[in-house]
């Protein structure tokens, strides 16, 4: 198709030159053109939050954003959350608290919580739980997601 | 070192947390994509399928060599209906795949699909369960004129006498509305054709890979060896991903036909329309009680809407026959009569969903106990105490044998934990302020870990149930456990690693569990029906014990001791009472490379075991405290408590996780989720904006108390725990709502208890009072 556009996506600090149709969602471009399949699609209509990534410091549903809209913005996906071998506090507490079962919703929850903290480092626990209500998980009954995020919030505040 | 009983963080998680998991859509890169063209009407005749010039559309005509999906129950009351992979003459539900197109990319395939015109002459469908049973109802399939595809009937000889002698007869009509299991990951598959060996590998988001391969090979008419099925990381299943769906057959057929890689990743709308639905059930029951509240007899008419076809392999009997066999639940039912029908309609096919029929039958029995207590002026806890089974093994009127459990003790523990008298005071005080609080309990049994006898009793032509495990210690001293079960989020790899680590004296991280690949695992049935820890766990224990025995023999020979003196622990084989030891790694090496030194190494350090247990019953008591807003009909769950007895806990953290997730789905069933069809058979709830799974805000903190009855019905002492949360929660919540609305004398016997239904019940109670 000749109406494709050549753009450069900046994901996890790396440049990805890609050629995409203008209608292509950021989620699809991340998955198909950048090979970053950690961002999942649960509904493609903006409800489940499985596709959440951080764009310029805020959590965004990447199924509702066009790839071309992300040009020039800093995108962070779950693949960029850990620093090398060291897991991000959210990842660590999700692991220790059993905050995931099938793991399909997990990247979305991690990026949602990380993005909410990045957008507002003073966010308190109750506000954070309210933010989490924008994503769906079918496995965990949210119990351990709430625990993991609360513990991670303390660590993130303390900068560990 | 005892690994069993520890809340070990899961071995599966680091990969998933880093976004490195491989779900099926992640494997679809570079494959061509299929898009199905689906019927826009619930019922009709296919007059033609039109494609613009140059567009290839695949239809039933292309698949003329492919068989029909036609699962069989060997019982006279079963009508086997065939489901074509693509229909040639008529469509049976809105969303049924009628044709497909293929393109290099998913979006291009969607564009093509939009250009295909299905010329279908609509006919009047039959949608509603009870409407389908009316004598003048149009048959969904000509083979089943009355729309009944399966029917179970029984009546014990003393039932009439029980009713004749009853002090009170309680009658109830209950309704459970249709739901979707709705895994977060939809269905999907990638079929890769290998030119070299002419095999096709299907990666698919499924719970039963071996069964899927058998079904595919049968339908395509090829040897099973031509196919390989792999379940990669699977984003939840809950029963929805057990069945052989037409889409997978079409996908594999196309890969073989085009000799190229093709993928099908369904979208959420397709998942709602055309995967599988569940729980569309209506029960009419009568209970005969004596003056002391003892349940003398139970009579039931059980109807289940099984949709358009019969799911393979478990068939459309799964809901109706489970309801039929297990209705008495945890209660001593002396006399029993039931008729249970699976009714076909022009709606999406029913398939198992976590709990299968038991959420509804638990709701039924728990509403019955509450009503009977009210009628007889008894305390609702006391009436349960008098009826709960208390001696084991217990034999139900349908012939089920219950192993030891803690039915009464679990209820007493739950009641004590919630402090009922204190709640009643709070409730009375709230009422003076116009606030309506309620407390509800539900006691239930959960039949788990059942092997072939249970499925054979249902008359299934394909009898699932056993599991095989292949356990091998390699020359480096690492263990591979190849299992026929196919976990998809349950943490089974971790739990099994804990189990065999104890058997062999190694650490769980040395155990690699391999599952979900028909080339690399022994034939098995997959993961469903709360079976994997019991059955795959039992087989793992047996297989690893055989390897341990070989290890001891080799160690004994190397260290000049007897086998009985060898302990395997901490990665060492030790001679008991001495300081002599050899690392297990060295023993493994010797067994492989110096085998000439040892006698009887038959099978070496690779051993297989088979386990097919009769089954075991877990039990639990759930308590819900709610507040009902009588002006809006809204319900808030203030407290939720679970007392669970699933036998020995292998990994308590994982067990709790299963309970949490199950209860959340039970809450969804009780209050929120409903698949709604309009009278023409159009699905009104085909998006997540219309179908409402709960978020973190709707799920309260779930408190859990464990009891551990160790039963000899399971090798590991563990009972199944996968479904209990889902089974018990709806009844506890509905009972709590009824308790809250006691001042209005309102009965709620339908789930989900939506604000609309609660308001309607309050209104009608008020009107009745004014009449
Ligand atoms: S996939 Fe984006 S919100 Fe569901
Ligand atoms: S862990 Fe499976 S959907 Fe959240």
C-alpha cells in the first residue's frame, strides 16, 4: 500500500524507523513493526487496558492511539521497565505477591501503575487503586495486584 | 528440605513480568492472516456468498473433504448433531463463521472480509430457553424436533412418600443468565506448514492440546503424526479454551492447502459472539422437609440452554448432566428425582466455564435451605447443620462417593469468624437509619480431580481423565517433567516442581516442567475441572518416586550401602547415619555414562507414570456481607470470607490466588455479567462496553481461612481448588441480598442480581403488600 508513512518511534530509549499505514494503532506498530510483543491486546476498544504503555510520562492505551501520533514522543513499554537484570519494584512485588496468573493483563497493569506514578509521584494508595480500576484482570481477583502495587508504591517513593 | 507447603514465588513469572512471554498472537508475525466472515443473523438459509472479482473467499465447498464436529455421548437420550466447519446451507447462530478470506496482514484480511456479501434468507430463530421447549417451537436442528439434545432422568423409589410425609414443601424457580468465561486473551492460532517433513504445527491458545490434535486429525483425515499442537503461554481459559472450534480446523486446513504459515487471532467481538457461552440455566425445584428441617426428598426440573451445537469433546451434556448428578451438593438428600435437559437454540454454543452448573446448583440448594428455615422457623445455620453430610465415605442418591471433608466444621469456622451476633446488631442499627445490610452464606462441595470413571459414567464416547507424566534426570543432574496437563496461569509448573523436588532432594529451580506440546509431552487431557494438581500431581509424584528409586540404587552401589540407607536431600544422596554422600548430579552422570557398573537400570533415570483417580471432593463455606441501596438497587459487598478445605496445600500462595480469582468471577456472576440476546437472536453485549466484568473497585478484600482434611482419595493429599471460588460466591451474595431486603420480604432467585432486577423485586414486593 503506498499510503504508508515512514516514521521513527522512540521506544525504551531506542529509535525504530518504521513504515506504517496512518490507521495503524501504536499497539500494532509496537508489536508488529518494533517486535515488542510484551504489549498485549485484550479488546482493541479501549476498555481492558492490557495495551497500556507510557507515552511522554503518562499511561496511554496504545490501542486507541495511532502510531503516527507517537512520532517524536518517548514511548515506554514493559520491555523497558526492568534495568537489565534488576526488576522494577513493580515487577518485583508482582512476583513476590503473586500479582499475576496467566500474565496476559500484567504488562498493562505494570505500565499503568508505573505511568501513574511517573505522572504524579505524590499519588497516594487510594488514588492508585482508583487508577487501577481502569484495567481488567480475569485471573487474580485483583487482591494481589493491589498488594503488589501498594508495596511497590512505597519502594518507588523511597527510590529503591 | 520440604518444599511442599511453601509459598514459593512462581518459576513462571520473571519471563511474563518482563514482557517476554509468548502468547499466540506474539507468534503470528510474518504469517498470513485469516479473517472469518460471520453470519449476521441467528438463523437462515444460505442462498449465496458473493466476493468481488479477484478476491478469494473460502467456503464450505472448499472444505468438502473435512468432517463435521460431532461429539458423542453413548446414551439413548442423546441426539448427536454435527457442526460443519463452515455451513453450506443454513446458519444456526449470529456470529457463526460462514466463510473466510486470507491476506498478508490482519488489517488487510479485515478489509477483504468486509467486501464479502453473505446472502442469507433470515428465518425466525428460537433464542430463549423455555421458549425452545414449547410444543410449537421451531426445531433448531431437524434431528431434535423438541430441541432437547440430551436428557437425564432418575427417581428414587421413596420420593413420593417423602413428599407425602413432609411438614413443609418448599418450591423455587431459579434462573441463571448466560455468561462468557471471557479470558483476557481471546482465542487464536498460528498454523505453520513445514515443507521439509510436511507437518503442520498449530500454536493455539488452548487448554487441551492433545485432544485438539486428535480432533483435527480426525476431521482432516490425516495421521496425528502429521500435526503438532502447541499451547504456548495462554492468557486464561476458564473452560472456554477446551473445545475444538471450527476456526482451528479451517486454519490448519488452509495452512496445509496453501503450504504456508497462516494465523487467526480473534478480536473481542468475535470472542463474545462465537467462542462459547455458559450458565444459561433455569431450575425448578421442590424440597420436602420434616418438621426438624431435615431434607427428606428433592425433586428438580433442570433446563440448560446449550446453544446451537454440542461442544467437542465434552458435549452439550456438560452443564445439564453435571447439574443432574451433583444437585444434592453437600447435603444428605434421602430421596431424589430429577429431569435435566440440554436444550438447543439459535445462540452461541455452550461450553464449560469454571464451576460448570455448580454455581447454579449451589445457589439452588442454598436458597432452598434459607427458605425452608424461614418456613419452619429454624435458624438457617441450624438447618444446614442438620442436613450437611457428616460421615464418610458418603454416597449420594446419584451414586457419587464423597471422601472425607469438613462440611460442618468449615461452616462453623466461617460463622465464628464473621461473628454473626455482632453482625445482627449492626444490621438492626443500620436499619434504623434506613440502611439495608445483609449477610449470606453458602456451603458447597466441589468435585475435583476426577479420572475416567466420572466421564465414563456420563456416557462420553471420548473418556478423558487420566494423566501421564514423564520424569527424566539428565546427565547434568537437572530434571525434566513432561506432563500431559496444560496449565495456563495456574502456576502448575511451580507447584509440580515443589512436589518432585521433595521426592528427589533437589531444589525446584532444577526442575523444568514441559507442557502443552504434543511432540514433547505424553498424551494427556490438559487442564480443566480442577484436576491438574490432583491428577498431574499424582502422576508426577509416582514418576519422580520411580526416578528416586533408581537414583537410590545407583547411589547405594557407588557408596557401598543398601538402597534403604540412602536419603535424597539437599542435592545429595547420603548414607543415613554416616557422613558419606555423593552429589545427585554425579549419580546422574554415572547412571548415564557408567551404566555397565549397575544392574537393573531398566528405563534409566527416565520414568513414566500414569494416574487415573476416582476423584475427591473439596468443600468450602463462603460468607458475604452486603449493603443494598434500595433506591438504586445497587449492591456493595462489604466483606467476603472463604473457609476452604482443599486438602494439603502444596503452595498456599497459589491456592489463595485460585480462590481470589474464582470468587471474583463468582461476584461477576452474582451481580454484573450477562450475555443478552434480543428476540431475533442478535447479541446485544458483544463488547466490553456492554458486558461488564468487575474491576478492582467491585471486588472487596477476600479473607481466606484454610482447613486441611487429608483424604486418601488423592496421592498428594491435595484436592482441587480451581473452581470453588466461582461455585460458592453467587449463592452467598444472593442470600446476603435477600437477607438485606428481608424487611420487604423480597426473594431474589436470578443471577446476575442487577440493580434493575433488585428494584423490580422491591417494587413488586411493595405492590403485593398494598394489594
Ligand atoms: S486492548 Fe487497549 S484497552 Fe483493551
Ligand atoms: S493474570 Fe490473567 S488476566 Fe490478569
